[in-house]
C-alpha cells in the first residue's frame, strides 16, 4: 500500500447539513439552495456506533427533508436490532426523538467480534448494514500541548494559543486507520459575581457562601472529526497527531483549569473512505455551480431494494481514551495573551438622574432605582458604602451573563474533576 496520510477535520454541523440536503446535492452541490424538485424522495439517515466501552450504544434514525433549512424528520417507530456473527440478537430500546439504545448491562461490544445492524421501519421495509468487525485499537501514549498560532473564526483570523497533540502506542499492524473525538471540560469564574441581596436601603445582607455562584464548569463535545491513515511502517510510531487549537484570548477555557478527554477509535478502510468522501464534499461546497459532489456511500442497504439510497454509516470501533488537564499555572511561562470578559460594572446612584441638581428634578429612591435596573434584566452585585459616612453611596449592577455563571455553565462539579491549582 502506498504511504498516504490524511488529517481531516470535518465539522459535525457540515455532516448534518450534508445529510439533510444530500438529495439536493445530487443535482448541484451542497450550498444552501432550494430548487423545486418534483422527484424528491425522503431518504433514511442512520447514525450508529458500537464500541467496547461499558455504556449504552445509540442508533439515531431520521429522514431527509426537501430544503436545506428543513429539520430532519425523526424516525420514532422502527424496530432496531444488532446481530453478532453467531446470530445472537440484541434489541435496542426505542427512546424519543428517533434515538434507540442498547442496555449496557446486557450488551458490550468486543474486539474481534462482528456486528450487523438491522432496522425495520413501520412500513415493513428492512435495512441491514454490512458485517462490521471490531478491530483492535492501540492505547493513547500521551497528550501534550505546545504554544502555537492557529486559525479561529472560520479560519479567517490567527491568534496565539496552544495546540494539543497526541502520541499513540504501538498497535496492530493489520489496522492502518484511526479516528479521534474529544470532550472538553473547563472551570471558569465570572468577573462580576453577585454577593449581596438588596431588600431595602438599610437591609442589604451578604449572600451565604453556598449561594455565591463564583465557579462553574462548561463542557463541550468536539464539533470536528479527525481521522488518519498510515502505512504499516508507521503503526508503532503515531506521533504529533493534532487534536485541537485553543486561542488563549478567544475563550475562557484556559483561565483556571482545562481538561480534555480524547477518544481514539479503530476504523476499517471502508469507514475511512466514508469520512474521506465527506471531507471532499465539504471542500467542494463553496459554489453551487462549482465541482460536483463526490459520491458518499453508506454501508446500509434496503434488503429488498438495493437501489434505494440510504445515508449515514454504522460504525463498529474499539476505543481507547486518555485525559489531559491543563492549569493556568502550566501556561504562565508561555507568555500567551489573556482572555478578557466583555463585562462592565455599572455604578449608579439616585443623584445621577438629576445631574447638577437640576431644578424641579426628583431623584428616584433607592428602591425605585433597584426596581428600574432589575426590570431591565440587570443583576444587583453589591452596594458601595462610603467609607467616611458609612452610608449607602452607590449600587453596582452587571448584566446577567456576566454575573450568573449558570447561564453558560453549571455549578455541579463533574464527577471526575480534581482541582489542581
């Protein structure tokens, strides 16, 4: 086999958009376009993954809709099963929204075994996948980062930050294809934290410590697909695989502590071709009158009508995973630019509404001022007490998104989280 390496990042959003409008792209390409197609046919879309993790496996079923902006129709009334090479059948439970799941207590995928997906829709049509063997996957050796310059904002801007890389241990030389996904978790702190409750001008008690929303966590699953082929000679030395780039001044990921969980999947040559075809379609989608889309095949067919097109792919992959934590202290010596929240503290008092002692002006009371600002969706942060008079001198407000970390995150610490700072 000729040595040939692909590093491809295919946006899941792009993949979803491609699936939804695939029938349109048969005539043009995949830019949003709404032709009047009298011969339009709704196609079954299948997304399924079986691994050797002890977790429920999911199969998602939907149908394409005419029009790029249409929402896919969920298939909620199918019978979905998985068969192994011995004929043993595992039924998936029907959940809402076209999601079908296995029971992790009774079914776990195993390396070396072969699986087939079977789907029977409400109209009696039966669909089967090809037989898919779970190939072994090498362990991840290390995850590390380096200072770098990368693209952000749809590849239109460059920023300083860190690139995260992966090295893999020696694997089975019979399998020359790998795919990666990652999950991000990070701890953050907003700059304008609510610490007081306003009851009246003379009663502004501090919040109990358990009600102060100082630290939260955000989680994010990768919106990219990364996959790579390599020659048998490379099998024992998969090095410097780029996983993701983080612009240090573009998000709050690196402000306190960041954790990334990378999953490495074994994939077959056919599955590699599937993702590579999607990559080519993605790259050719800039102009509806440009190059024609590449053929993206599925490993699922209608048992009784081989000519019916089915979209998506049934994946069977072993998985290994590794986590890497990065703290703010780890980055100090890199001299990276800092992230700054676009947040403002608004300081106000009744006399602001009668500037210069305007004749006939009646300033609002403290109660009225509080109601005015909170009605405008601002959050009361704290009072400013004049150090000389010991009296209330100003209110301090902030926008909700700058003072309530639960708007973009959660107060619940992830079960795996260990504070390293």
